[in-house]
C-alpha cells in the first residue's frame, strides 16, 4: 500500500483529523527544536513560553493529544515566532 504522505492518514484517521494532527505535530516539533537550540531547562522554557513545567514535559514527550493548535500558536508567540500557514488542496486518497 502506498503512503498518502500523511502518517496520521495512513494510520486510519479521517482526512480532517489527520491534517489537524499533522499541523499540531509540526508546531510541537518547532517548539521542541527551539527549546533545545536555546538549551533551556524545562522550568526556564515554561517561564519563557508562559506555561507550566509539566506542560513543557508533555511537549517534549510528544503528547500531542494534550495540545490544541491555539495553545501551540500562543506558545510560539511567546517565543517571538510568527506562525503562517500554507493552504493546499488535498489530493483524494482512495
């Protein structure tokens, strides 16, 4: 079977849910990279991003179900990063 290009779609999620998961995953990866690049402790990252340390722990462990797109965009804003989206028509997957 050929990949759809979206791991979440390949795992059986609906197209809409798969896109939401992919967007959240991309945002979480960027936040995690930024924290690691700055060599921040979880406590320092929490203060910098305006959240609690357990929230940073969830982020670093990839607990995607605990984050909305809104909360991730807000955290990125605290980090001084601007989020922009590229919208594309989705190809139909048989």
